[in-house]
């Protein structure tokens, strides 16, 4: 037992000598700088803003993004991110609301027939500025946003079934704040 104590002391001394030295920072400075770094990395929309081009990435989707399907015309779906024009969206502003315009064809997110029932698929359509094409962004405080329909603020963009399989539908659904309803805007 007496031989173990000096060995433990030696191990402790060597460990302390190998540790990097750092300048102490107040708790307030530490949390401010950590929060600032996280914010910068996580919230591209706050950094770049309106008029910029983004991939819109649901939190339930791993490495997938909102995609204009292969017909390149109307259907919004989820697909593995590939950074082509059918996954690039320019955010525009109309009053207090936003619209999302496809780089591929210039069409915008649209609620067909202004039908806000749960499970209604969102499509792309020519921009006319109607309430069925306008959205409110709610900053959820962690670099993610919920995207509310102007037609009914309690309905948000949602990935059908909360799954990230290629081809999953982008739909409207009552807000429940699950990862299927939380989106990042990646510049």
C-alpha cells in the first residue's frame, strides 16, 4: 500500500504538468463567447438575411434538404442534399412575411387552393403574392425556425411522417415543434 501512494502522487504530478495552461475567463464572458460562436455557426439566416440563397434543411432529415422533385415544376419533397438548383431557395420579403423562390424555376412555396388542412402537400407555383404563398418565420432560439402559413398561423411546414427518406412530402400540419417542423437555412 505504501508503494502505491508515491506512484499515484507521481501520476497526478505528471498529469498536471501535461495539462495546457489557460487564462481564466469570467463565467459571463465564457457563456457570451460560446453562445456567439454557436449562433454564428447555427443561424445562417440571421447572419445573411433576405435576398440570399439557402438550402432549407429540416432537423429530422440528417443530410437532406427541401427539393423540387424531378419534374422540376411543382412537387416539394425531401431529398439527400446535393446543392443543385432544385435545392436552392432565395428568401424574399413581402410586408411582414416571407416567400421562398426556387433557383431552378422561379416558382415559390404555395398552399394549393389555400387549403390548410393537416397533411396538405405544399407545392411550387408562379409567384402572385397571395396569402397562400406567404410565410412567417419563428426563430426557435437554437438556429432553427418553424415556418408558419400566413393563411393559418397554427399550421407550419412539416415533413410527412417525420422521416427523412428521399421523396418524403413537404406538407402543412398543426404546430407541435417536433424535428420534422424545425428548419435550418444553410447559406
